[in-house]
C-alpha cells in the first residue's frame, strides 16, 4: 500500500489469519483477510455465527494478535508495538463500545466518560466531558450512576466515553444487542453522526440488518473470509444477502 493510500486509510488488514487451538483441533477464525477501512467511513461487519466477525474486530483493534498478517492503524503497524505502546495507542486513537456497556457502577456518568483520559494521564476538561454527554442527549444526567440510568442511556454514556477523546477509530461490537428498538435507533444515529459529522471511522459488528443499514458499507464474512459487500444498502437488501450466506 502506498503512502498516499495510507493517508486515506484508518485501519488496514493485510493477509490476516487467526488460528486457535481447541480439543477438536485447530479453529481457523480468519483465513487471510485483506481489507482497508477508509477514514471517516462507517462499516458494519456481518456474517453467520462463527464467521469470524468478532475476531476480525478484536484483531483490528489490537485486542487480539493475528497468527499471521499485519494490522496497520493510523499508518502504524501495531504488530511491532510492545504491550505498553499498544495500550497507549488504544487509549489515544481508538474508542470502544460494547453490548455490555462496560461502565463502572460506582462512578457517575461524568466520571465514566472522564476515566479513559485520567488513566492515560491527560488533563480532563470539565466542559469537554459535559459536551460529550450533551452530544449523546444526556444533559443533566452527569451525576447519575449507571444503575440509575436506562439501558439506552447507559449505552449513550459508553458512546460519550468513546467519543470524548476524539478517537480516529471507534470499534463497536453489537452495540444495540441489549437495547429496545427506540434506544437502538438513537445509538445507531449517534454512530452515524460520528462518521458523517465528526469524520471518525466506525467499525461495527452486528447481526441485525436494520442496524447495518445505518452504515455506509456492509461487509460480509463467512468461514473466516470476506465474501461480499454492499454499499448504501437498505435492511431488506442486507437481509437478503445474509439469507443467501446462511443457506
């Protein structure tokens, strides 16, 4: 990949293979995946159960190491980084949103949003934290703790936390899986706004065609390989493609 191409790519996967050992033998979760996620894009990763979609996200985010191949984030090959440098890169260049929210119940919404910056040793600007909460529609709830919030509100705190540090890439793993339809729609609109308005790259794993329709691109995996993509597709078209994969 040329320098010019890298300037337009947020995350690049080059020949990624991930193999696990189990009692039944080797499990090939990824089988030589090559793909580039453009800066400012919103990509939904889809596929049948066991297709490798969550493994792909974990490898792309540096949460798991590939067996073979190279991952480049922001122009930096992360396989060459030590654990300390990789942790620093995740804290500064990446944001994470998971189905389980991963909030600390003992902390307020404000402190949950500020926590990654504090862990990274950065100064926390109160106005920036409150602006992040306002951005996700949680004005006036900064002092609430997670048990005092609805599931949708907790997920929006998680998104505010991810957006607060202005990461280059936001990774989301089934972010609407535990939410009702209305809350899920609000979360998806926030992710789309992060891409369309803030220019952030969003990589989201989902099993839901409606959720995937919010993305610019739906990328399909099967048996550890990329087997197709749809651009600007609606939920019906995405569901039809998935049906063909699951036959």
